[in-house]
């Protein structure tokens, strides 16, 4: 959104600023790096990044909201300065500034961030090639029918989309461009933007609370860890995933906000349980709303459901209405129970609130 010009100042996308919390009486320690947590002693060791001084502190209750760290793909030459990550605010700002002096840009990753980056660069006048290792775009969110329409939408807006393409190397050219090597071809671009995956950043509590195999901190429905005085929220933990009734790592901002609220409410007294999540999400891409909730067909089959799907395309409103638009719906259901397991939408009409709100997937 910032690269495409919709957001002029990156500060506008922040949920809050430190000064707002200070006014409410919160003692903020910005630019401090926590080095060690001793759960038994209830102590924290941190370092002031400005003065380099060490700080020893104690806590009665602790909420871990350390988020996630970047999962950098193993590709030869990825340390090249023309290859840039896009996860943090600073990285996004650097990417935006650098792109002003470069015309042809490669984007690696066909998830939400990758396709939104491609749109942003097109809108800012760049030539874009999008590389996706898997055979379809948004493969964790939508099934092939909607994914194919997303691919066509990008291509219709002059994005060169390469799915099923594994990038193997980055290397400099003699004329100061960067060469991208795949298994079958080579591409010359001016810079590369990677929308990487993420991993939970839970190292500070390793061996002190229960942690899942992927590194996410395990909590109960009140966001409490195996240590009753430590809670966790956001990308550092998992969610209760309602479609499969299991815990699952789905790092979304909406989950982080809800979990943080619950952790604060339940810190001293159990007041409210998490309702779990269907992992509902949506995006606006070149004027089309793309939204999903619950399981894709592949995910439903992997969860051992007798899953099937149906695709529907029609006008959003009755044909006699003076203004109208097409809506695409992919519905995933269990053939035994007839229960809806997931749904995906695509339309130029804003379908996120009006349609997904009616689905109760559990």
C-alpha cells in the first residue's frame, strides 16, 4: 500500500504509538533489547541500545508478545544488497526508497505479501516479475479456481507471474543488474524483493515453558502458558483453529490483536476464553476483493475430512438491479455431515464483511 501510494506515511499503519501508552500511565522502555528471562526468579535482563547499559528488572506477570522473525530462504547469493526483505517497517521503507531508482523488480513469494508487493510496484510504474515456488498463488488461502483468477488478474495488470518456479541463485551482472537463476531459465532485473515466511520468536523462553515443534509457545484458551505467571500472544504463539479443533500457527495481525487483548484481560483473573479462529482474511488487489475463511479443499482432505467443493459464479445482486458485479464463490464442505469447512470469495464488490460474516465454520 505504501509502495503503491495508497499510504503516504508508514506511521499511519501503526496500531498505536509509544506516546499514547505513556499518557495512559504505561512505563515504556523503548529501544531496549531483552537478553535473558529467568522464569523461576521472575527476572529480566535487558540492554539499552542507546547507552549500552544493562538493566535488571523483575516481574509478577509477564506477557510474551515478541512476534516472529524472518525465515530467510536458502538461496545462493541472497546476501546481495540488491536482494531485499520485506517484513519490518524499516525494511518496507528501504524497499520503497530503493525502488525509486530501479525499474524492473522481481518479487519472490506468491502469498498475500508477495502479490500485494507486485501490485504496489506496478502502481508505482515498475515492471514486475513474480516468482512462486508452488504451483499456485495464495496456496495456503485459496484453492486452484480462485488462485487461477488471481493469477489472471495480475497478468492482466502486466505482472509476469511464474508459478512452479524455484529460484536457485542471485548473481551480479557486468552492467550492475542482478541475474536470477531458476532450474530452467535466467532473468535480469534491477532489484529483488522477498516476502519471506516467518518463525515464532520464542528463544527467550526455551526450556522454561512448553513450546511446539515449530517454536511457537503453547497456551491455553486464556493465553496462559505452562508457567501460570507467563502469558503469550501474537506471532509468538498459535491459535485455536476451529475447523480442525487443533492449535495451528497462523500469524495474522487480527489474531495478534485479539490474543493481546485476552492476555491483558486474563492476567490476574480468568475472565474470557478465546473463541478460536477460522483464520478469516482478505485483501484488495487491483480493485478485486479476495477473501477466505476456514479450510481449503487440500487442507480439508489433509485433515481427513470427506471433503468436496463447489464453485459458483453469478451477479452479486439480482439481474434487474441497475448496478451489479460478478462474484465468485468457492465452497468447501464435508460430504458426510454437510458441514461447511471453508469458503473463498472474489469480486469487485466488497465481500469481506457482507459475506464472510454469515459463515459459522467449526
